[in-house]
C-alpha cells in the first residue's frame, strides 16, 4: 500500500493543534492531528450542502451566496454549478494554508472554482463576515469545523450558538436560507435554529459512494 505523504501543515488559530495536508497517490486528506476533516474521495455531502441551498434560489435574480469554509473546494464548485451567471459567491476561509492548497495541489480536484469570476475570497473568520453583512445574502452555506460539535477551534462554537445564528438570520434577505453541514445529527442545534426564527428542514445524505456513512444537512429558511 502507498504510504501517506505529508505535503504541508499550519497552526490552527486559537489552538495548539496543526492542520495538515496529506497525499497518497491521487488521494488527498486534510487532518487535524489524527482526525481526518475531509478526504478527496468522499465529498458527496459537501456537494449536497450547496445544492440544497442554491436550488432554493432558482427564482431569484442575481443571488448572493456566502460560503463559510473552503475545504477542498467541492462545496464551492457545487454552488457554482447550481447558480446562474449573474450570481455572486463570497467564500470566507480563515486559514491561509487552506487557500494556498486550493490554489496549488488541490486545485484540479474540484475544477479550480476559486478562478471563477463570480467568486470573491475573504481570508477571514466567517463569523465576522456574517456580522458585517446585514441583509446581504440570499443563502449562507456553512461547512465549518465538524458542524455544531466543533473539533478544531473552540471559537467555532459561537457560530452555532444563539449569537451566531442571530447574526446569520440578520445577514439573510427575507426568504433566504441558511444551509449547515454536520458530521452527525444534533437535536439541540435544530431547536436553536427554530428559536432563532428559522423554519427548519433537515436531511441525512450519503457522505460519498461506497462509504456507508451519512451526514446531516440543515436547510433553515428566514421567512419572507
């Protein structure tokens, strides 16, 4: 079996841990310590996250979408496929290393979506982008950390708590949708979404072909 090769690593802000990029043949893996965050062979739920949000925008002219978390680019690429030419997509990614990997060894995996003219990249915490963007977005797509049960940064807990959900609600236009990825279901998070004023649907979707795993996606609508 081909061994994993460490390509690069970087410190996670606000943590003592490192985020690492590995390669084994044509397969790539992003990990924090020994925990795998994502794998280039398994990205079905990340693509479903974007589709579920963007398909709800089909009747909106010039929709503006915020994606929190670049990952390996699969969520962004799926959003661009689902959106029209008049759309705008803002990507908030906190880690410069992840951006660098997406412009380098990972670029071809999802078809270099950062090069699409509809995309604006902000190397910033998505929480700060949310707070600065009141009423700016038709959809907010969050694939940050491991979902509501954070893995890499304690600061991510704010995003999924009452204050973060209130910021997301305020950043959406009437009728807009907040789409959230999680490795597992979370009834408490569903309740927080409803308390924040959202109308909530949740889905269990395949992680990817042949894995047998499923992930959870919430689609939370701000009532028009």
